[in-house]
C-alpha cells in the first residue's frame, strides 16, 4: 500500500479504515481515482479488519471479493472501510465501503463484499 500512499486511519477489532490522498498518478483518463486503486484499497481494508479478529500469529488471504462502483471517485482523499460481518474459524466475511472526501463532504463511491481465509500460525513476513 506504500506505493499508493495509503495509511491506516482507524483500526479496531473487526474494522479498518484506510486513506489515500489524491494524486494524478492514481487516476484514470477523467481524473477520478482509478477503479483498481479503489478495489485494492477496500480489499486491503477488509483484510486488516478480518485479520484483527484472529490471533497475532495468523494471516489472511482474500478468497473472493466483489465491488460495485456507485459514483465517480472524485475528491481530495479516498477512504476505504472494511467491517467484519462474520468471523469464523476458517472463513471471514466482510462488508466493504469506499468514500471520497470533497471539501469535507463524504461521498459514497463503492460498496462490496469479501471472503477471507484464515491461515493459522502463518506469518505475513517472507521466509
């Protein structure tokens, strides 16, 4: 997420919010945040939300996610939120939302759902 300039702005059990500042490097031809940026950000927010429900030694991988783009992502910042709907022993389901901030106003630009798989006792660090 470093290459996008993403930062965690809120993290608690079952919830994560990420934020990316506007950059022309992250846009498509009309100047909107690219759908790939939006998708990557909400996938990551959901992943951290899911991971927050497991043990410190565990990791997660996305099994499936769906994103519906609701409006052009125009704004000073792109926010992504992942909220755990159900955390199970193996699979976790998250709700995904993306918003832009335009002059302090929050605009809903994407929504989705994600399924994660828990990798018990598996580090995120390379071997």
